[in-house]
C-alpha cells in the first residue's frame, strides 16, 4: 500500500507521521485566526474569486464537465471515502460536486464549502511568501540556513552551512523529516489518538527532533539545482516558517494572511494555531487505523504550521492556485524559479513527478502541458488539487477519510483522476 503521512506528508512513514502528531511533534505555532466575513466583491468580477455561495453547482459550467465531476467524486466515495467535496473553477465559471455523508451517524450530506485541514497543501502558501521576500531583495535563494538562522541547524552531522533556501523549498536539503523520527507506531491507534490529540510543540522543538539524527545526505553546492538529490521532509518547511519570522519580524501566520489570504479575499482560509477544532460547516474526519477495520472520528487534532497547518475549503484553495500560477502573487522571475524542478520519484501514485519550489508537476492536463499541484494529508482528511500551467483552471478535492489499508491506493488514484479529467477539458 502507499504509505501516506496523516499530518502533512504526501508519502512515506504513515504510522510514524501520525504518531508524531499524537505525541505532539506535529503541532503548529499559536496564531490569531483571521476573521471571516470580509466585504463581498462588486458584481461583474471573476466568479472564481467571489466569496463562497450556498450551492455553487448552479453557476454556469459545461454540463459534460459537471457530470464528469459528479462521476469522479462518486468514484472516490466508492473507493472507501465517507465523504467528498470537489470544485472546478476557471475565469468564467465554477462547479462543485459532493458525494457520501458528512457523518456516519446523521447521514447528512457533506456541506457545500466545508472547511477541512489541507495538510501539505499549505506548503505552496509558505513558498509563495518566501519567494515574495526573495523578489523584494530581502533574502536570496542561495542564502544558507546558517546565515538566515544562525546556529540552529547543527549537530549529528547536520550542517546549515551546506543547505540553501532553495534546498529547503525544493526538498533537497537531506534533513530528516521530524514526523518520521518522532513518536512510534504504537501511538498510531485510536487510543493513542485520543491521548495525544491536544498536544503541541514549537517549531524549534520539531527542528530539534529532526536534528537528533544524522542527515540523509549533505547537499553538494557544486551540483546544479536540477541534479540535486531529492527527499520529502516537512522539517524543510518548518525552517522556512522560521526564516519568514526572522526576516520580517512577524509571525508566519501574519505574513500568510497579509500577503496571500487578505489580498485574494480567502475568507475561509485560516491558521488555527494550537486549536484542535475546525470551523463549521465541515464534515467528520475519519481515520482507519492500521489493523482496525472500523473508522475512528479524528476531527479533533492539532498539527502542522508552515509545513501543513492551514484550514481552508476547496473553493479557496482553487482561488489560490489559480492566482499563483496566473502570476498574481509572484513576480515573473520568482514564478519561473518556482517551476524549476527535480525528479520526485515514488512520492505519489503517479509517474514522472517533479518537485519545484513548493509546488510539483506531473504529466497530464490539457494538451499534455502537465498539472501543477501539491496535495496533502492530515488525520482524517486528504487534500488533492491541481492547476493548469497558466492558472486558467484549477480543481480541488477534500476527502474526509484517511485510510491505511489496501483501499488507500485506490482512493489516491481516484482523486488524482478527478483532477486530471477536470484540467484536461
């Protein structure tokens, strides 16, 4: 089966990653939650940029695409997900589809515009802020971690003098993933979840956990960016959050809000900080723990900061992705740098995947141009998304079940297929 980390990892060490949350290693930094209900946009503006509507299915969209979207969410539901909510949007229209139930007890449908923990779909947000700072000349991609965070990355062979900002963004640092070295498989049980779901740790504590082990490798400064060794590590993005705070003097959450959330009017995107609660409306987030046939309600959970702490909706996530690839958030040089990729083999259920500066690429899409994406997981939720090369169209899906059994791969493939079909039309 595919090993997917329920906190923020896309692939690798599922039990270890979940145990890291349950023992506190995956908690985020406390931050004020942005207020909802910002003033609405004037009539006549891009429908994909407007605030969420009660039933977005009623907005104009090709009927064939609407039917295909419904078929694809039904396929995800059939693969073992209790509830699914997906959205496709472009500059003229949007459509949403849902399948399954919000709760196995009430059997109510998944709410339109449901909030959910987007896990590692947070990473493109963090990367955007970092690259904005690069564009402002406040930092550079070849700055070392030692220069930006003196004395932090050291010990057990770890060496911040050998790791650049680009290495952190592109996952080529060689640093251990804190979610893989903290906790243990015994914690990844319903009992362990209930015991540890409110535990929190600081970003520096998570970094120290990763530095307790020797690095997987040290980057070769002579190697060109496209040839560097790649390995997914949430520690990289914890460090990037600390870099943002060091450079700006503000909390990471404040920079995310002021640079991304507020300008795009993402009124349903927030940083929960240490809160274990997801706002309403939402659906119950279920986890199928290893060796357990039943599902456990894991809706209450802390976890993630700059590496995976955001709560959002499929609508807001699609607006962000379209703005990012459409050039609204980054200057041309920084957007081009974001798209410089390295091979990211054996990461998700797809071939030919490449990873850039906080966003990844895989074959597919309209005319073979490829799909830009990231995706993420958290206890009880899976986030799948994709956007076209020009930001014209985006597709997003929230799955409210995290599985660890043999159906996990089928669920992942069905979610990827939804994105592919939506962007290929």
